[in-house]
């Protein structure tokens, strides 16, 4: 007949498992409370967000515009990542030089500016492709998304009137 009392090791594992599950539930609750989502959502001006809710022809046009910019964006992201890696290499070099690190940070700034410029160009092209009614609809979606989920709006303090 099997022993009805659990071993000490088994009891410790059960308690540890319970603690980990409670911690995981707490992390999920905090994550949902902070942003309403567990994972980062695409930005409000991302091509997929702009295309959402548009007629099929306009969605195709937005996808085509995003495809036109895709290679340039990838190259600029790669250049920005490379510039950051180079700045870290200069920072970690045994013969550190403040001037070299300053130049590396200038390269990071330039790479980030080029990436931002390409991103803004894509956004400009997408918005220009929309009709006035579609632009208004996109603007309304952005405003609604910025307002947050309904339950967060209920919890906000309102100014006394």
C-alpha cells in the first residue's frame, strides 16, 4: 500500500509551484492593468492600423505603400542597430576615448534621424492616399485608442465641475 503522507520534497515542490503560479497571475494582472494588453500592440500610425476598417482597395493601396518603404526601413533599422553596437564597442574598448564615443553617439543620432525620416515619409504617403472621410475615420480611431479602454476611463479622476 502506498504511503498517504507526501514526502518533504514533494511538499516543497507543491508549495514552490503554488508560489510561482501566484506570481505569474500577479504579473499578468499588472501587465493588463498598465496597458490593457499583454503584448505590445502596433502603433496607431502603423500601416496595419491605418488600413484597418478601410475598403479592400484602400487596404491594398496602404499595403503597397508599406511595401515600397519596407526595404528602406529595414536598412535604416539595421544601420541604427549597427550604430548602437558600434557605440557600445567604443564604450567597452580598452583605449576608451571620449571623442570617439562622441562620434559614435553622433552616428547613432544620425541613424535614428534617418529611420525617423523614413517612417514619417511612409506615414505621410499613407495618409495622402486616403480620402477626407477615411482620414477622419482614422483620426477618430486614433482618438478612441488614446482614450484607453472603457474601464480605465471609469477609474480616472474627473475634475470637479
